[in-house]
C-alpha cells in the first residue's frame, strides 16, 4: 500500500513533508533523504494514533505525480483488520472471543512493530468477513 506525500521547501532550507491521506501528518528533514526517513516514521506514528483512536485508516491514494511512502504487506493486513473492527464496531475483547485466543495475541496482531504470522492475519480477516487477495506485479 502506498501513500502519496508532498515535499514543500520551507523558508529555512528544510523540506516539509505532508500526506494527502492524513491531515495530521507533517514532518520535515534537512534534505530529501532525511525528510523521507522522517516521513516513514511519521506515517507509522499516525497509523498507530488512528488505531488508538479507533479511526478508519485510508488505503492510500498513490498519485503518479507525487513521491510515496510504501508500507509493508504485514502492516497493510493489520490496517485491514483494524478497519474491519471499526466497521463492525468491535473491540479487542470482541476479537479475543471471535478468534478464541488470548488478549496478548490480539495486541500482537495489531502491533505494527510485531512480525505477525501471515496465517494469523488471514484467519483474523476471514473471521471478520474479509478475504485476502495477493497481487504480484513487476517492480517499477
């Protein structure tokens, strides 16, 4: 999943980075490389904030005219689980009951820094009425 970003040259020779999909997203860097690194970290922070606030997370609007930040497939699946939970008004405790597992497993399932097994993510999505379709494309 890709999120379009925009670099804006600031008055003090830094680059400000914003993202169309997240109004709360803003970061900066002294050059493009540093700004992009900060943007990757800021994106994960914004997503985690939306997880905590139980807000739907957009699935990215990559525009060819803009550079982008790409999140991993695992994070994409975790976002899909979160969005399905918000859509169905389910809490973590509800998912514990549905998946018949321990609360710590749900915490890991939704932790962006945890390397969750693909089968656990797929099972959670299936339980939430979603299916996973993998699309392999040539790299750009």
